[in-house]
C-alpha cells in the first residue's frame, strides 16, 4: 500500500475565518432574520388595524423583556445589514480590496452598526 504525502485540508479547529468572512456569513444570517422579523411587523400592523383590544394585547406582549431583547436584536441586525450593504456598494466601485482596508472597513462597519443601534435606543427611549 502506498502512502500519500500530500497535505490534508485544515480542520475547522485549525482554520480561523478572517473578520471579512465572518461578516459575510453574518450578513446572510441577518438577511434571514430580517425576513422572519417581518412576520412580527405584520403582527403589529394587524394589532393596529384590529382595534383597541388587539392593540392593548400587542402592547402587553411587546413589553416583555425577551421580546424587547429580540426587538433590539432586530434593530441591530437591520443596521448591520445596512452597513454591510453600503460596504458592498463601495466594493462595486472596485475600491478597497487590499487586506488592510478590508479589515479596517470591517471594524468600521461593526462600529457604525453599534453606534446606529445605540443612537436609535437613545432616541426611542425618550
């Protein structure tokens, strides 16, 4: 039996995804979350159209802590998806493809989405 001395592919425990790869996967995941979050948006519209009793039930449901956490996760996913989309628009111009710029823009993307979420939280909490 002959032995093959070719290198094997690295396992997931060895290979570390770059930040841009993680953000690419996250962008797809947030797109799915935003699509499923539209079901909750339709529920809110239904409650608004349903009258005062339905609206009061919806307000009671949305005041729960877990629902509030999901709501702010939805807002963060929205801003992260938006910032990554802007980054794709910049890429469409054919710029910022060198490694240092990619990593710097990835960090800017994460920071901008966090700042936008916190700004929204401050504005809506008044």
